[in-house]
């Protein structure tokens, strides 16, 4: 690997320290760093990527939210992601800033593994018309917004009725997203190598409505039963579309997967112990 795309958090910390390391790497090695047009505020340090350059990897500096925003670029350029944690939880990050130099050396020697992660495909149909067709890595969330009124919806599995609920919202999460919002709402942790979708109601009105894990290839649908003027569909934490009565939101596994670089033998469960204190008293 020689050509790297850089993607920075909009609120990046330790930028000066990061810049020094990247300049050192560029000066001492046969590598080049590029940035995207959307981050051209850094063009005084790095050239803008043009169509003639073959990129090998995207280096993402920031937390999990920054990695989620970088996924679309990884898919577009068909390149893997290496997340560089700059001090927060960084559950999706593989390395710390202190490990960047030795990690680049390992990449150049092809000493790494690629871990493919399942993506979610999400559609919205309104009056039999497709109005949203998008992807998410972590989750699709139907949220009630900022009003106290609960959402009234029905859940279907491949058009088979599952249950109805009144709740603050509902989450459909991938295995990657099972350690994010889904987990905080009471959902189970799924191994990232699984192909599954976990559906987690957010504070349902009745306690008998519980999280359910579905096969990833099934089409899980949510139908809004009545008008909820502030309800939104959020994909990976970003508002995607306002929802109305009768809307059918469908979630299934996408054909595309996104690749993450692994540079160590650190297991998913070790990451849970280190970053989420799994099993600690």
C-alpha cells in the first residue's frame, strides 16, 4: 500500500501531532496522502485526490461517528478502512495515533487482514412509491423526534406479522451496530462476523415487547400506523427522511460489504473487555 486517503473528524483533536507523524511518514517512505474535496480545508497540507490516483486505503482519524461518515467513500473507491482513535471510545478503530507509524509499515509489507462487515439496505415506500433507497453500517432508527407522543407501528418479517407496539422508536441494527445505540437500548451483542439483524424497541409502552434477532436476508418491515408529525428515519445517526402514517420502512442485508483492516490478533471479545469493560466488576 502506497496511496492513502485521509479522512478527518470535523472536530479533530491532536491535529498538530497527527500532521507531524504524517509528514514524517511521507518524507521517510514512498507513500502519498490525499484528501477529498469535502475536506479541502486541509489542502495546504495534502493534495486533493484526482481521478487518476489509485487509492489503497482510507485512514480515518476520529471516533466511530467519523468512521460511519467515511464508509460511503470506502465503498465508492472500493478500499478498506483503518480507523485511528484519537482519544475517545473508538470501538471501530483498529489503532491509536501512537501506533500509526508501525501500522503503515505493516500495511506496506501486506501484514494485515481484511474483515468484511455487513451493511444494511433501507427503503421507504409511501403510497407504493419508493422514496428512499439507502445503506447504513450500524443501524436504521425510527425516532419520535422531540415530541412526547409515542410512535404507533407494526413490525413484519417478510410480510409476516410479528407484533405491534407504541414506543419512543425502534432500532434495526447490524452486528456492527449491535454494540452502539442498540446495546444502550437493551439489545444483545452480536458477533461482527454474523449475518443478522437485531430489532430493538426503544422504551416500549408494554414490557412484553422485547428485542428480536432475525436472519439478515429477511426483509424486516415497519409500518407507521398513525400520523406522527415529528417522526424521522435516522441512518447511522443522521436524519434521512421524515415519516408519515402508512409509510413502510424495510431493512435487509445489502449486497455490498465494507472492509476493515485488522493488524493484530486482538479478538472482538478482547475489544469488548478493553473498551466496554465486559465482565469487569
